[in-house]
């Protein structure tokens, strides 16, 4: 554990070497998520509600998704950009070290500028919490935390999945964006608004709905069933199959090379 | 021109080689477009009266944007050229007996066309095959279609004209990646690619239409579905032409001066 | 002690004819062929040997190194290094070896070299005293004193290579793999690197396996040559005996060319 902490510190020190560009990049990245925020706000200013959700309620969903995506990006960036790790031979280097492979990949890349996105999402979350008309009891706050936690783990799983695909092909990775960036982007609205079929897809295939739509229903008091609030934990279980696929991918790399 | 065509061919073969990439690109664009039409359908169901355009017009807008996605990314510049400008090797390029502005212009056009050529076909095909409220429909009449074509051609030339300004500005200053993403995203939002411009608030719309970015995407897409007609159509084409002349004219002139500076300094 | 017997390894590759038509066809169908990267490879290397692995590009040199270092699993065949099968006991095995890739860095790019070293100490779990002693020794012999506080990206290629070598020796490996260690270096740095490798082998009895295209490296360092071509070992013998086969006064470069010609690789 101490070793991983040291590896993390290393990245921190690397980033501090470029203070000026760190600041500009932070702003740049913040603006990226500002675009979506602006689009959501403009649409909601015009329509007021969509499928019964108001602007603050949608923003609750938005901020949960952006926060968990960003946290996953912070810890799992090495998976998200795994094609580069493979292409430039960093993965061979990782295999040459007497340390477990997965944590090394987690720490292979790190972009701390991304925290700026989390800061923005945090501000939006506080605004949304105060305006959503929800009475913030302990159980609801707990569910909100579970949503962010479950989301972080689910997105980490998606990033790992992305990396697994890299073991098989370095072409056509664009399609993986549908799963990673796409899940985040579509998930900025409660996924129920895309219709019943899509809700099923995002419940049983990629558990986006488990970390936002169902627990949101509990927070907003549309259902009294606390089990809905616990669903993010099941969403986090998505990480388990991804982990085994990763093992499979590493074995394949060992027999095929890059 | 022959060189540009040859390069286009090379690029095309090059991108064909990556077949998984081509299929993946098409699938990604289609899925993304499909999800977005579902989103607008939900808004339409919530409050049809607040819709600033018809639902089929919105889906047309989305599918055109998906099909031509790679054409209108402002920052899709040629890295070699940027490097050349930054490290001063551009001095050697000046020796050639061609107008550098137009050479780089065609090069950029070629690379954008080759990126889109492979992908737009299948995206169109899928979009046309999708049932009525989700799919792409034909333009209402021939006049609209030709107006769209004209507007589209101007939009392509305009985005490259804007892109040329990125080269030109690199002669004077190197934009950090932070600045790049700020400018890129502002331009993206104002071009109406994240949110169709008619959905923006009144005041914002006015500003967006006055700037050249909306002319690169929103205007041709709106033109296609018959959102503009009669005087409005002509006026919008006029504004596009105006920006086209201003952006390319000024770019050409300023680049000449920038190149002079390079030669004087000796590259 | 390295013992390799009957190693085989093949990879899949895709090919396509030139031209637009073939490119279009490639969208739907691709031809697959298997390339034999290693064919029935057998050799053994004693502790303390310096072996030069030579052969043209794509002959199978780096595949061999990857198998020996535990990155790749062969299709068939056996390999034992210090009693371990590299790909089966990766963590234990890599603690025993050091690898330097001439064209890739293992140093963290943006931080001072000493920070990279400190982290490697943690990664290899080197006891503090041993680490200090080794570091001191490496700093002396490789003249790193002035470089340790500089970030890797600001070093010249020669300076960086010295640091790379030090980095791969901090955990005092018994075997060192050097993949083109002198590529792109100036004459002074090349000599420094060669001298060091030689000294390392003499003083610590470290086994060294070297791939290089630089014939001067071979002449200066190796006693034994392994010639690999098209995945096979074509020649395994002492460098001196090899030189004797050719007329007097032949340069090393000419000898290698003649060798490649002889074996049609």
C-alpha cells in the first residue's frame, strides 16, 4: 500500500513541474463539462420538466454522473488510455516489475487537472441539492453517497473493459466511447427518459440506471422502497466481471504480444 | 490540385486499411445520434408547444451532424504543419512556387473529406432506414435541397478558413492545450453542435447567428429540413458568404505578412 | 544459468495487396498468415557470460528477450532461468533480472532521477542499506553525481542511458538484458557504457545478454555470439573463432554482412 502511495506521489510531483499549463488545462477541462451543463440548462429553461423531472433534479443526476466519472478517471486513467500504455511499451515495463500488474496500470497515468471538473460538478451538486425540493434526511444523503461511490466503481469497470479490448485490437476503440464517455453523457439525464427499452439496456447490460435512475427515485420520494436506494451497490458489482476479463486479457497479451 | 487528389487517395486507402476503425466510427456515430433523437423525443412528449422547430427537423439536424461529424471539428489541424510553423522549418516551404495558403487549404480539405467520406455513407443509410420520427427525411423540395448544398459547401470552406487561422496564429503565439480546448469548446457550442441553436435562449441565439461558428454547422443543417424559407433563406446564405469572404480574405492577407516575417528572420 | 530448449512461438499477421480495390476488399475480408517468430530455439548460457544476440531486424531477437524476461509465453518449449520458468513465476523472476531498452525509458520523465531511483527501491523492496551502498557505487562508476537532481527529460541521450543502466541495476540483478544500449549515443558515451558493462561483468559476475546492431559493441564486449535469423539459431559460438574464419583485416561490419549473406538472412 505504501508503494502505491509513493507511486501516486510521483505523479503529483510530475504534474507540479508544469504549473502554468496545469492551471490552463484545468480551466480547459472545466469548460468541457460546462458545455453539457449549458445545454441541459437551456433545454430545461425552455421545457421546465422532462418526464416529470425538474432542472435541479436533472442536475442532481448530472453532478452524480460527472463526479463519479471524474473520480474513475482520476484513479483509472491508465486504463482509459491503455492503448498508449500498450503502444509505447510501458506495459512491457510494467510486466518487468515485481509488483502486481493491475495497480501499476491504475497508476500508469494520472491527470490531476481533471479535479477541476469535479469541483464544478460539486458546485452544481450543492446547488441541485438545495433547489430540488428534497428534504435531506440521513438515509437520502447515504443514498447520494452510494450513488457517487457506485458510479465511480462502475466507470472504473468500464475503463478496465476498454483496456481489455485493447489487448485484442488497437483499432476501432472509438466504439468503446459509447460505453465509457457515452454512459456518462447519456447518464446526465435519468436514463428513463430514453424510453423503456433503453432503461432495460441500462439496467441489465450496463448498470447505469442502478446508480442514478432507481436511487434517484428513492431520494425524490417517488418510491419508499429503500432497496431502490441500495441498488448502486449492485451497480458496483459490475467491476467483478471486468476484473476477470482483465485477467483473461493479460493472459492473451502474454501469448500474443502487442 | 493533382497533388491534393493524390493525397486524398492515399489518405482514403490509409483509412480503409483500418477497417475496424471505420466500422467503429459508423457505429459510434449512429448510436450517439439515436440516443439523442430519443432525448429530444422525450422533451417533445413533455411539452410539444415549447418546441422551436418540428421533431423531424430536429432529427434531420442530429443525423446530418452525426454524418458530417469529422468534417467540422475546428481543431482538426495538420500536426506536421503546426510543427513546421513552430520550429521554423516553414521557411523551406516558402521556396516552393505555390501559394502556401491554398496548398494548406486543400491539404486540410483533403484530410477532412477522407475522414468523412467513409463514414457518412453508412450513417446516412441507417438514418434513412430508421422509422419516421427517428430517421432522416428528404428535404421538403428541390429549392431547399440546393440551398442546403450551397450552404454546406460554404460551411466546409468556412471551417477550413477558420482552421487556417489556427495556423496563422501559431506564427505569432503558441496556444497552450488549455487555450486550445477553451477556444475549441466555445466554438463547438456556438456552432450548435451540442445543442441546436433554435433551442437556445433568444439573446444567445442572436449572438450565435452573428458569429461565424453557427455558419459552419447549424445553418446548413437547418437549411436542409426547410427551417428557413424565402427571404430568411437568402439572408442566411448571404451571411455565410459574408463570413466566408472575410475569414478567407483576411486569413490569406495576414498569412502573407506572417510568411514575410519568417523570411526576414531567416526561418 | 539460462536453459532454453525447443522454444516455438508464432504470431498472426494480416496482409493486403496494394491499391484501392484491395483496400476495399480488406474492409470485409482479410488474409491471415502465421509468422514463425521463434523456431525450435535451444541454447544455454552459464552464469557470468556475456552473450551477443545478433541478427537482422525482425529476426526474433526481441521476441527472445521478451520470452526470457517473462513478458511473453511461448507456444511450446521449455525455459528455465535460475531454476524458474519466467512466465510462470513472473514476480520472483523479474526481481532477478534487469532490462534496459535502448529506445524506451523506465525513468519517470518529469521528476529528478533520484526520485525515480527511490521509487524503484520501493518497487523492488531493496533494504535501505543495500540501496544506499549500490546507489553510491553506481553513482561513482557511472558518474551520476551531477545528474541525480535533474529530471529525465532534460538529460542528453548519453546521460539518460547511464541513468537507465543504473536504474536497472539498483536491485543487483544476476542477469542483465541490454537491448541496443548504445543506439544513438555519441562516441564518448558509447565507450563509457561499454567500459561499465565490462566492469560489471568482471566484478559482479553478472550475466549479460546484449542485442545490438553496433559491431563495435560486439567486439568490445562479447566472447560468445548467438546469430538469430528467421526465428532460428543459425550460429552459436565464440567470437574469436568466428573472426578466424574470415581473412585478416576484415572489419567487424564486413564480417556481419558476410555472415548475413552466408545464412541468407
